[in-house]
C-alpha cells in the first residue's frame, strides 16, 4: 500500500566568523640621535615599544606633538630603557626626543631626532549568517522557502547573495536581506548567504542543509522463503523513512526507520512470518 508522505526538512546551520587580525607590538630603536625606523605604519590596536639602545651613555625620551593623542615618556635610562604605548585610533602621530630637540646646551641640541607613527584601520570583511529557515525545519514539496540573512559590517553591507550549492538563486541590496525560492522540488538543499561590503570585501555564511520531502512509493513486494516480507521504498537518498504495518488499515505500528542510502532501497519485515494479511506504508513527519 502507498501512503502520502510528509516531508522533513533538515537544516544544519553554521555561523561564519570574520577573523580579526591579532594586535602586534612594533619596536622603534632609539640611538644618538635618531629613531629607527623613523616613520612607522601600524594598525589600530597595535603597540609601539621604544627602546633606548644607548641608555648606558645617553638618556632619551619620547614625546608627542599631536594634541589629539598626546603622550610623554619618562626618561629612558639604563635602569628603564623601554616605553610602550598602544594606539587605539587611526591618525598620524609625530613625536620627538624632548631632551635633544629642545636642549638648552648647544652640544646637546639635535632637532633631527623626530619620528612619526601612522595608524591605519584594519579593513574587515562583513559577518553574515542565515537566520531562516530554522535548523531541522521540514517542508512538503513543492515548497516556497524564505531565505533570510543577517549581515553586519563596520562600514556598510552593499549586497547579500543567496546560493543553493554553487548556484546563485538571487540577491538583496538592502536590509532586511531576503529571497524566496518558489516551488522547490523534493530533494536535499544546501543554502548559503554571501555578503559584500563597501570596501569590496565579502564573507560567506555556514551551510544550512534542507530536506524537502514528497510521497514515498512502496514497490516490489516480495515474500521471502523464510516467510519474511520485503519491500522497496522509492524516495530520496539521505532522507529518513519510517516503515509501518497494519492488519486493518486503522492501527499502524512502526517496523523500522531508515536513513535512505539511495533513492531506492529495500526494507524487510522480520515479524511477518506468521501473519496472514498485513498492509504497509512509508511515512515521514513534518
């Protein structure tokens, strides 16, 4: 006997995470009378360590000329050669050695002992995740599947594309980012969303796996020599089917549940050896 199946939709959802670049510490060597490197470019969140490599003979210091982010180190001597500073905002930050640029004694005057730290922002890709369908949702074919995505960026998200496997389904340029796949046939689907920002950077969500189900068909009923009864289920590979039996078409009992290894597979009722009449159906639940 054939029974109309309800489809089950299985979706596995993963979040795509944008990786942040780790902050680093950059070293500037202080000598007589220079900074090496003189001009340094770093990222927001990085740290600069100034090290006086001639501290045993000459004291130096480091002082900013940028009033928006002013700093002044202590005297860097043999007892304390290092000064560390973390830069949290983008910009250009000139600095100098106050002890020598503004020295009162002519022999100590060295106006050339200056340097610059340029701090730039790190361009990060957007973050994106599929928010609909929900995990393990079930559909009956033909299905209208609403794909929705959440996408964020430090700048602006300019486009979100929706894919089924490698195939582009559609896109949305503004929030809420959504696309509807209409009349999806029975089968297994792997959906992703890809977001792009105004810097041209992009990121792809983790995969959402969806099963769209339709009627299963029972074929090839065969009585085995030992009295067991075998049937063939025509379905969709990778979907789950429960085979049930009844003697009166009213009360049904599950015999076994199978994850279909192929679109056509056999099931055997090992309890049928002493049964004169029995009906069968294959079922999937929403």
